[in-house]
C-alpha cells in the first residue's frame, strides 16, 4: 500500500507515491467516495499529475505533521506537490483560540528548478462512481489559479510558478491564502505533537502512529474509525473485503488507552464518552457504530466496481454489526473502568452510567455460556469462543472493581460468584490437553492469536505454565518470521493466506510479559521495518510477498504499535499514569 494519509478529522484522502489522489470520501468518512480509483482503476476516479519526460519520485511527510510532500525530479527539472487539509487555531478577539477545520483538500504544485511541463487529470466520480458530473457536484467543487478549461481537458501547461487546487467547499482562495493555510496547518500539527508525552526510544514511530490515529478521529463526536477505506482485500483476488469506516467498541477500549498513555487525554476521553453515550441512548450495545452513533449499517455490494486488483465484491456497510460477539460487553465495561477508576475522569458515577454498567453485566450473565460469532466475526460459525469467555470474565472483574471504587457493595457479592463461574469454565473447557494450550473455542485443537491478549488483561500470572505454553504454541505454530496469523482453521472463505499485522504486536507484548524480551525485540525490529515508505500499516500482510493488504491505514495496528513501542522503551510499562505536576508542557488541544 504505497499511499499516504491526509485529513482534517472529518474526512481524509489517500495519496499514492505518484501523487495521485485515489481515495476520498466527502463530506465525511462515511460518505460515498468522490475519488475511488483504489477500488477500480478505470471507473473509480482520481486527481493525478502527469509530467512529460522521465522523473524519479520521492514522498515524505513534513516532519511532525499530516502534510504530505511528493517531489518529482529529472535531470533538468524538478517540482514539489504538497497536499493537506487545513486544520489550525485562530485567535478570536484576542481572548481565546478557535479550531478551524475547513472541509477541503488543498494541493500546491511548486516548481523547484527548470520549467517542468505537465498535465493534471481531474476526474471526480461521485457516489462510488455511480455519478460522473463535469467538474464536481453542488457539495464538492474545485478552485484553482490554473485555467479551469486546461484542467478539465487535461491540457499541457508549464510550471513557471506555483499553482493551487482546492477541492471540497473552498471559498475564493488565492495562492497567498493557500500558503497561509499551509503554514497554519503545519503549526497546528507541530503544536499537537508537542503535547504528546513520549519515551525517547521509538519516539518517531509513536508520533507517526499518534498522528494517524488522530486523522482517523471524527472530531464532531470523538468516534475513531477502524480504517478510512472499504473493501481493500485481506487477500488479493479473494472475497475477504469489508467496510471499516465505523467505530468498533472493541477497538475503542484499546485506542482510548493508547491515547491516554501518550498524554492525549482529550481524544481518549471524547472517544470513551462517545461509546458510553451511544450505549446510554439505545440501552443496547452493538459491535460497532457509525461515526455519529448510527446503528443501521446495512451491507450492500457495489457490483459495478472491479475492486482492488480485481478483488470483488466491493462492500459498503458491514453485516457484522448485527452479530453476536459477547466480548464487546467486556470491552465496554473496560472502557467504564478506565474512565471512572483507572484514569478517574469523573469522581462520581451517575445513576444512568451505573444503569448501563449493570445492563452490560446482565448481558454477560445471560449470554456468557452461549455461542457467538467471536472476535474474528465468523459469518457462518457459532462456537463457544475462548476469547469471548475471557472478555466476559474481564467485564465482570472490572465491574467489581468499579463497584468497589464507588462503594456499591450490594452488587459485589452476586458479581463475584459470576466472575468465578466464568473463570472456572474457561480454565476447564478452553484448555486443550492434546494441544497443551488454550485454543480457539471449546473442544477445538486450533490455536487463536487473540488469546495472546490474556497478557494485556492480566488474566493469569506471568509464570503460569498454561499461559507460557499457549504463547509458545502460538509463537511456534502461527508465526512465520515476524508475521503472525490469526488462526489456521478453515473459515467462511477457506484457509487464510495472510497474516494479521496486529497479532505480531500482540505476540511481542506477550513475549515481553513472560520474560522473553530478546525474542520480543527481534520481532519488533523486523515488523516495524515492514511499514510502508511513510511508516503506515494496513490490516494484513501477504505471507509470501510480505505486501501490505487489507483496509489502510488500520487503527488497530497503529494502536498496538504504540503499545509495543512503549513496552520496549525505557518506560517498560503496559499502562502509565502521567503525573502532570512533573511534566513540563502546555495542555493544548
């Protein structure tokens, strides 16, 4: 995936190594695509640059920002393409600053030397290429200081001065204004990075992951999407293609924790409040939500698109939102635990919050011993998945800790019995004597990388032989060099041929937990070298070619990367409370 990500926390764009804008949904993450070439090179639409002659191309982010630079160089000519979404603070009446997020993409093409000649192909294809208007739509328009007719006809022009292109809802821009927006946006991102509290070891890796997670945040509500794309396949030519432009409850717990570790209270708190709010609103908890808390995420096929490298179908919506995944109850209670107890965002638990907590525990009480679809979202398979049982246990355990914290003694007795019942059942039925490990589901011989998260949740002591043997079994059987498969069982679509990137980081953390630090460091050093040229990761990697596959960039992967980076730094901590009295920085959001 040779793409860079830019955005404004409302929408975003993927820009190829050749500066082609191949994916952009507008006006927000969940909207239909305007540019969708990544899903169909012929029909999808893009904004591309075609210089005459042979050029070498390099690409990088401006340091500590979400501004992308692509440089084209030949023997006699050179030029630079700068892409960004404006995001900056403006001082209001000399008293306070207001965050400005103009909802348009700005592209500046800037000559460096010589007199390059090039064409710009502006080819928007709104509504997932189901509509092809000339020049844009009422919502989406183009402004430029290059003659519009030249743009629309892909005419050849000489780059003898800088040109700008603004797409979305720009309003009477000029080159001077665009350069001002660039400077202000650069300043915003650098000040945002200055607020991070970071270890020295792995610092740059964490910064790029933190910026990526911020770009996947929908600032209006605080929701964080799993990825900004749909239907980028887990395997080329396969049908493992899904829409990830939603906020998973499971991911939210990990993401809030990762943000909090590096000092970003604002994003962590807002994300947790989003999840708590939608749960309170509906008196119901589901697997995932839309960016505004939508619950109807009907899955549809876009049969007119050929898919990424011919990988059909292209899906919008996600049918997994109606699945039974019992681990989500543990995930949301863990969010409550982090919010109210560990990080103490509020000193009092209001009755509505206590009510939804009790509801989640009751859901565990009535469902934990039944089958579900599991963390890997099997579509045709219901089993007693061991990870689901683990998270049911964690949910009740964290609920007890919350009750103890607030003196809600009336619930502790009942919940303690439920917790121990789940634990005993898991230890008895989740363990396979034949495999000498915890396995995917009760009665199974198949290993499951999600059980590495027993260490994250501290389910067993680090010297427990059952935990050690499970980690060793996964290390031996699901790992290929630094890549780790989720499982080897035949699922809805056959045997997977790809590794799930987050599992490599889970293995790193698990090895560290049981004292295998050198093994953990070796895998870490190898896996981070597999990021793309900009330090970004997708969901999966091909086991043979090591190519990045799946939706991109993937929040889950970058969350885990932050966790492992901190664990293997001088902090050597899974979770860290920051003492703000000892941290010299401005609290700037």
